[in-house]
């Protein structure tokens, strides 16, 4: 693993500090510029490692609870990430990935206000799932409510062994509002989500992985390093292939079979027409390309 993250120069961002790196030992000096037109709240910290851009949820005193400013910042960032970004990592500062919605921001809200806030959150998380590049979420500590909704919008989830999942909305007298009612059942099934919301049932990282909450489980402290390794591997793929995977694959299973099959045919035609794909295929046929390999779970 090479040196980790250097900062993006921006008045609302700061570098990933060594003490926050979670098993990453030093900070690379490279910096990039994020346009001054993209103002982010202090609760989001953007750092960059070459083509990998990291977004850190930075409200550790609040358990990285999600408020309106953070949602607006996520929407801004994912609609227009730094130039050259080919993979994005979302992770949390402090003890938890995210303890969910900041309930202090909604206790006096009107029904109309709640609907607007929910639709805004849904749009922001659509930007995560349907952006131009793959997104990896690093999960540790609490992954609760809105935090789980954010994680579910990512394409790959790396969970540390101390992570746990909860949907206590029923206990709070509320309901999910950031797209969780659509995305979370895709991961674990509707019946299991109903159980979590009605009874307050929680799942740890190991059991959660078997149910679909994450694709990787690693030792505590190794989540970010593992995500960086995966992201750097992803950035070596063809750009158009990555785009097809994150844009088409989430949609195809939800389409009727004929539409799904047609979409698949169109996407493979688009991918194969790309000059980069042609170069890669020739390299493979000439035995110059790296081979797929079985890789044990990193940090397990």
C-alpha cells in the first residue's frame, strides 16, 4: 500500500490527518484544486489520492449525524466531483460511520417541510448511486438509519468488524426518508427490513455481510486501507466499463426481462466500441494483460 491521501486545497476542506487515517501511516504531499464554486459544509472533508477522491463525514461529536447542510454538500459533491476522479470513497470520522438523521433538525418541521427534505435527501443519494464513477463506503461503528441509507447507495461496502446496522425509526415514531425503503430491501429483503424497523433488531458486521449489508468484512482499523486498495484497482479498469457497471447494473434487475436484456446488449456494444476496450482486448489476446485472480478478503 503506497502513501495515502493528500488534501484538496479548498477553504471548506482539510487534509486527512494521520490520526484519522485508520491504519494508514503517512500523508502524501500532492494537492489538487476543487473549484471555489463548489462550497462544501465543514461536516464534509474532501481529500484526494490521484484518481481516488475521499469524502469524510466530519461531525464526530454528533456521531456524524446527517443534517440538511451535509445532505446539500453531498449533493453538490456527487453531482460534480473533482476533475479526474475515477473512484470515490465515503468514510466517517471518529467512532461511527453515521448514527443517522440529526433528529434535532426535524422535531418541529411541518409535513410539507419533511417531504421537501426527504425528496432532497433522495436526490442527493441518487447522485451517489447514479454518478459517473464507482463509490465505496467504509463502515465502522454505528451505521444507523440515514447512515445506512447512505451506505446502501454506495456500490461497494467495506465493513470493519465493529460495525453494526440498525433501523430504529419505528422506535422513534418516524420512517426512512432518504431512499432506504427502496435500496435497503434490495440488499437484505423487505421482510428483514420490516423486522428491523418494527423490533429494533440490529446486525453486526459478520452476520450483516452474509445478509448483504456489505461485500467485505475486515479487522477494525483496516477499512480505509482496504477501500483505498479496492478503489485503486477499480481506477485501472476502462472508464467506460466502470460507467456501464454503475449506471446499467442497478437498473437492469428492476426492468422487465426484455428491457433488461436489450439494455445489456446496448451496453456491451457501447463498451466494446471504445478504443480503450479494443486496446485491452488486444493486450489480453497477446497475453500482455493481467489475469483475474482469487483474492482473500483483505484484512480478514
